[in-house]
């Protein structure tokens, strides 16, 4: 079984194409199931990054319409919520009354710095890169500890532009995967890194191998912001997953996780 649980819509302000076009691509790619998980960022009001909060009910209705149009094809309703300290209760309140199949947690900001925005990549050169990684994974671990999320997206997103830590971060990754295993959260194998300057899947093989050793479940996502990216490079993702040792991926329904065999 193959799924793509990380698909966006134009409501986020930086994706293109209509939801039905993403579904049509998924069908052509032979994916067994997909899920939309558009951006919801509550700690900043910038239309280019996320749907506004008042649009969230419209997003739920939009995906519901697509589900009805493609009856018989499994389409899940998810959401990608950006983690920020101090917003946990607000996140809970927003999500509680909606028919969500899974919630993806992610970290895109270090303070006011949106570190994965190409417009602000120069900031990497003004900072100590080891401290950037430390700060990123500190927030990542806080997000995991909150237990608000079912899946953690692109776990080492901080490498997006190819800036690598100077020191060895193996022990840091061990701490992260220990926590993932303890809390019981799924990790996303995200192929969008292959389309970015880093040219590498999120997470790295080293990171993914640590997840496998600790029994951390995984799922798949393309992070598609245009229809042609749905399921993109999943052949490479499957190769990596199998190399590490995984034989199953997680699927979700009404926030309940089930493991299924991969091809």
C-alpha cells in the first residue's frame, strides 16, 4: 500500500492547482490513498505561509467536496500545524470540533526567522550553524512532547538549503528518536528535500535508521504544492525505507493509526 499524506491546496497562499487535480495525479501514480494537510500557522498572520484561521472550516468543506467527487477513492483530511511555544491550547481548541484524520506537526520558524523561506536564507550565514540545529531540534522535541500531533513532518527540515552542522549531531538525533519512540509519534519520510538545494530526503538515512532501531513508525509524504508533485520520487523513498529495514508504513483514520505493508 502506498499513501501520500502531505498535500497542500491554494488556501495556504503558496500552492497552485485545484484539489481535484492533485487527486487525479494520485490516481495516475497508482497511490492507494492520499490525504490533504494544508498549512495552519497560528502564531503569525502571514497569508503567504498559511490559510487564515477563519478559512479552516472552508478547507474542511473543500476537501469534503473532493471526497464526494471521487467516491470510492480514499481521501483523508489532515492538517499541518506549525508548532510554536505558547499556542498549544489554541491548537487544541481549533482542531477539536473538526473531522480530522491526522494532524501533522512541523517546525518552520526559529523565533521570527522563517528559516525555510528562500528569501531569508542569508540568515544562515549570520548565525552559528550548530546553534541553529540545536534550536531547531529543541523546538522539534517540544512539539513531540506536546503529544498534539500524529505525524512529525520533514524531521530535519533545517538542512533544506544545504547548511550542515560543524559538530557531529548523532547524539542529538538519538535524543530526538528516543523521545519520538517514548511519545509514540509517527515520522514522515518526505521526498520534497530532493527538490530543494539539499537534494536529500527528509529525514536523512542516519536519522531514519535511528528511528527504525527505536521502533518509530513512519508514513510517506511528497509535500506537494502543485499537482505534478504528488507521489514524486516515492521510488527513491521506498528504496531508502527498505534499505533501513522498514516493511510497513502508517495510515490514519479519525486519528487512529494502522500499520500496512509496503510494496
